[in-house]
C-alpha cells in the first residue's frame, strides 16, 4: 500500500493557496483555472482553512449572496482535518469517509507539503487493485 508521500510525488502541481481576504469569486476563478475543487487558505505561511466548491454551493449560492462581495474567510472551513506523509491511502480514504470530506492537507512534521483529494486516492486504490489482479492471473496461468 502506497503512502501519501508517494502519492504527492506523482502529482503534477504544488500547493494551491489563497488568502482569507480574497473574494470568493477570485477563489472560484483560481479553482477553475487550475481544475481543482479546493484551495488551502493561508495567512502568513499558516494554514487557516480550506475553501471548496461545496462551501461555495452551500454558503453562498443557496443564501443568495454574491461571490464578488463575500470573502474567503466568511465561508471557508476552519476546522481542518489533515494527515501526514506516512499515512496510507486506505487510512486516508477511511478518514475522508468518516469526516465526509474530499480534500486533506498533508504535513511532514510541522511543514505543509501538499494536499490530496478523494480522486487522487481512488485512482491509486484502483491502480493497486488492478496490479494485484494481474499478479493473481499470472500466478494462476503458470
């Protein structure tokens, strides 16, 4: 089973962040440009929250607010669930399922080193299962 450190090594882009003072519109624009579903909210090199498309849908649109007038800090999730680089894909998937979240910031010691999405983890889990199936088929064919 791969660790989160190995998953991060295969990702193509680094950590995407936004300031809590930015508008929600700016956050949505950045998410669309980078084709991601969430951004880490950083203030003075400290992780203070995470903003996702889900936050926008539930806290802006459904309340009739304008994304150009409301700030990231007004809708971000500030109770952050995170993992470390040594944790496995299965551990992180279980955590995401339990907490009903789709993105996990990743720390190595006290340093933020990345973020993984449920999509990253599912892709890896499928790949690993396919590898096991091929190994079993090869063994059976001997």
